[in-house]
């Protein structure tokens, strides 16, 4: 796979991104979900996007992967505005397609509403848009994280903690990223979907427990120009378990 890495400075924040060159006439911006590794977990999907000749820029959002943290507690809207500035820098003269997974899907949605001239088509993958109430997992993470200093000293308790929450990444976050996490998981964005005018593809895992399929169906009902594709027997990690299928599905939507 031919893939290049770059760093740019936006508002004093070092922003890392991967770039995949392709023969496509348009550029796809890819945004990851909430994990400390950022876009690195998408490298296999990037390799398949390259095989599909899709020019892709995959960004480590601030505080994730190799990008530095925000200097204050950001909201989803602030992440969207920042990503717009990145797009202005890396693709200044034309609009782009954008795809976002989980938290990245929420950011991509807000960006598409706030800055419609920058976006052609939108792809939402298990997007964390509906957040009226924190999920059971999120409540467990928030409450038990305060006890982690004690838990991590006990191997058995640490193993149980990781099994229940699968939250190793959360416990590695700095104070400000934990504050951002607790802020964004309370930001329900369902209300803005009626304002979304972009042609939208929604991709969801049938067995997703983090953002249940019912959320995807509600999102589809609220975006007038949208369709949903469901990956059978797949959970939240669409890019991990179905990278080839995901790349082909994205290409078909963008170029057919």
C-alpha cells in the first residue's frame, strides 16, 4: 500500500493525517471514532480504499492518534469547525466527500450542516448521533473510571474492569480528553438531521451494541435524501471486520 503521512499546524494544534493517492476525481475525508489510536485502526480499510482508487485523507482528530490535544474542553461543533479548517488546508479549492465512524460520524454530520459548501456526499458509519441518555457502557465508564486508580493495582479487578467496559483506551486518556468525552457523549445531534441536505449513505452493523441498529434506522428516517445498508453479523467495528466490503460499499455510493 502506498500511503503517506503528514503533519500540519492548525490553531497551534499539530494535526496528523494519512493520505492515500487514487485516480478518483474527488477526495474522501475519513474521520475515526473514539479511540486513542485514532485513524491507525483504519489502515486496513485505507488499503482497500486505495485498491478502489479512492483518493483519501484520513485525519487523526485532535487528542487522538498522533495529533495533539485541544487546549480546552471541546464540543462536537468545535471538532467540526476544526476539521473544516483542516479541509481548507489540504483541499482548498474544491468540496469533498466525508465519511465518519461513531463519534466521527457525529462530527461529519455537524460539519455538513454548518459548512454545506465544503461537502458533496456524506457517509455515516455506526454514527453516534443519538445521545439523549448515556449508554450503559458510557455510564459504567464514567462512574468506574474514578475507581481505576484502585482497580489497576489488582490484576483480577483490572481484568474484570476491561471485560465489562472494554475501556482500556478511556483509562489512558488525559484529564482534558476525559472531560471532552463526558461532554460529547451528552450531545444529542438528532435535531440537526432535518437540516441536512446532503445525499447520505448510512452503514450499520446488525449486531452493534454501542450504537444500536435502531439508532441507524431513526437517523435514516430523519435524513430526507438517505439510504441505509446493514452489514449482517457485524458489530460496531465495521472497519475491522469488513474493511473490503466497507471500501466497496463507499465507492459504489460515491461514484455510481
